C-alpha cells in the first residue's frame, strides 16, 4: 500500500496489517496515512489534503 498524502510505500506486519492508520474523508472514503505524515500533520490538516 501507499500513503495517500506523500505516496511513499507503507510497511506491513506479518499479518498484513499496515504500520500507519486509516482516516475517513468527508465523503466517507478510507484514506491510508503513514506514520511520518501523522507526525508532520494534525488530523485537520490531513483531512484538508483529501
């Protein structure tokens, strides 16, 4: 999977869970965010990017 903000590849665990999080935008679509982007941006800033 790739981060929807910075387009970098997100690592997965051995059970194929992502090392990051999912955020839902205003339309209810699920977006993937890497840990680096979580540190850089607040939740409100991430939602503005979608």
